[in-house]
């Protein structure tokens, strides 16, 4: 089967058109038209531009644009199917569980520290005067 680029070039040559004439008619730069004729679609700006260029090129050489685009799509279908790296749900869950476990341990340590500060006996912190008064008042009242 003839490639898209060869097909369009043949159509252009059958109409005795130069590549510069197609460029003027379509406003597509000559280097881009040359890439199309060599089937170097990956060297063009992007998929949307490639399709627009192909449609304009086909119209300028009196070829059926829908047929050209259909042939292009069929030729590129294999290139479009790129396998994505697979990650199993189990791998994702393990990472999430580890993060939750670390967060839980950190919170538990902080909670224990806060409780120990709050429940720390205060009698040993009292200045000597207050602790003597407290002892004397216990003796008087007790």
C-alpha cells in the first residue's frame, strides 16, 4: 500500500504542481510539506497541525481529504497505542498504608508527650517559700 506522503506527492506531480505552489496555496511552509511527503509526521508540530496540513494538502491537489485522513489514521493507529506502565492496586495500597502507619506513630508520640507534660506533678517545681508554707499549713490544719 502506498504511504500518505507518496500518495500526496504523486497527486501533486500528476497536476504538474511544484511543492512551492502547494505551499502558496495551503500556506504550509515548504519544509513541512517535504516532511509530509517523506512521511516524517513526528517532525511536524503536533497531531492537530498534521491533520490540518494533510487536509489542506489534499484539497490543493484535488485528492479526497477524508480518504487521506482515514489512511493517515490507519497508518498511525499502531503508533498511538502506547502501553502504559501498570501498577497494581495492591502496590498503591501498600504505600498508602505505610504512610498512614507512620502518621499514626508520630501522632501517638506527640500525644504521649503532651499528656506527660500536662500530668507532670507540680509539687517538685514549687519555690521553697511556697512549699514550706504548704507544709506549715498542713501541720496547723491537720
